[in-house]
């Protein structure tokens, strides 16, 4: 069985590719390397350097698509909403059209907690109202709706996964990385990280290996929308302390003004994923240890 992974050279995508290959799938990766890194890519995967928006994609011999290729930066989406929509929504639509042309019947789509917007209640389940606060969240939500429509119209089978905040090995601390990598890099270099706001804001941090396993399982779920998270709420201050304790870093955080439009609390309900036999297995402490090990090698800091 051959699976096409878009964005397979990226942070999450490269872990998904590793998991697929470990499970004896044949893998083709489509990635334009805009933020991905070829060094991340498993040597057993076939690699096509290309764009998800290319109208002449060839899906011959592809049995299913895992679609992670995207513009992933919320700030970029606010500065360049047309670009964000072009890559994320029209890119997804182009993948669906190509699937239709080649009779590919299964898509697993990497959606995001960003589709929910400001929580009306916690934990946020899949039925929670969708009111994205950024073009990025909206382009993900539009993509979801196109996927559902294509399922109705053309019997394409889907799994939509709404990831919370993913962290782990290969998340590049440069650029627009997650807070976990940014804190680790900063502390490894002996600098106290900055916390925006009072640090009591919360997120649901999920380890990339668990996300990759859930994404693989998604190949066998039918027409489901599923939160992939831990169901645990962690404050940014707790995250800081966990990383600092692991590194024996004594510096105190620098606090500065809260970021405009930032959501204060977020944690996802993972009941549906649990019913489907997926559960997170790596807790924050262990995930942070693994990320630190990787980051030391990546930054060549002993
Ligand atoms: N990291 C998170 O916390 C998180 C949370 C929710 C959802 N997601 C989603 O998961 C997916 C993977 O994100 P990531 O964190 O690994 O980011 P990433 O930037 O590492 O991965 C995205 C990949 O897509 C590729 N890409 C971008 N535009 C492309 C295009 N036009 N054509 C082909 N390839 C293209 C990039 O080169 C990169 O390899 C994305 O769809 C993202 O929206 C991530």
C-alpha cells in the first residue's frame, strides 16, 4: 500500500513518514521544502519536490493521502491572508481534485485546535463552535469543509485530525516554532526565555510521536473528526518550570505584555480519540527530556 504524505519533510510529517515505514507502508513524500528539511526525511521514502498547488500532480499508484503540507504560521496568515488561503485552502482543494482524478479514496488531514477560536467551555470537544481567530484557523476550517463536501459528492473517505500544540524532536526552534522548542533553545544557551502575559495562560501540549501514531491510526478511521491532544492543561509557567528543572536552569523568566488576541486557556477533550483506541503515551516530562536530547545534538550543545 502506497501512502502519499504532503509536508512529509516537515516537523510532524517526518515523524509520520517514519511511523508509516516502520509499519511497512510504501511512502511518497510531496514537499516544496519551504519550511521542511530534507535531512529529516527517512531514506526509505520516495521524495518529490513539488507544490500541493500544482495542477498537474500525478497520484498514480497512490492508495491514500496524509495531507500535512501547509503554511503553518499564524502571524504570516495575518500578514498575508491571500497566501495563507492559497496554500492551505486552495492547496487542499487541489489535493482533493487530484484524488478525484486518480480515484484515491482516503485522506487524513492535519487540522488544528485553531479552528475553535476562543473556548466557550473547557475541555473543547469536536462539537464546540468553530470561530477561528486567524486566517490560518479559517483556512484550516475551510479545508475541513471541502473535505466533508468531497466525501458527500465523490465518496472520498476522510479522517480530520485536530492537533493541539505539538512539540518534540525536529521542531526547529528558529522561525515560528512552538514555545517548547523556543524555551529549550533559550535555556540551553543560558538565556532566560521571555513569557508573554502572566504565564497563567494554558495549552494542551502533545508529543509528536503520539501525534504520528494517531495520524497513522487515522488511515483506518472512517469519516471522523478527532481531537489529537492530551486532555491535560498546562500553564506556560508550569512548562517553564518543567524545562528549567530538567536542565537545572536557575534563571527566572522575563515577563512582558500579553500578545494581542491570544487565547487564555485551552485544553481539548480527547474522549473520541480514546474511544477509537488512541491515547497519548508520552507525558510532558518525558517528551521534554527527549526534545532536549535532540536539541542538544541539533544545536551541538553538550
Ligand atoms: N505544530 C503544531 O503544533 C501543529 C498544530 C496543529 C496543526 N498542525 C498542522 O500539522 C501540519 C504539519 O505542521 P508542522 O508543525 O510539522 O509544520 P512544518 O512547517 O514543519 O511542516 C509543513 C510542511 O509542509 C511543507 N509545505 C508548505 N507549503 C507547501 C506547499 N505549498 N507544497 C508542498 N509542501 C509544502 C513545508 O515545506 C513543510 O515540510 C500542518 O498542516 C499544520 O497546520 C501543526
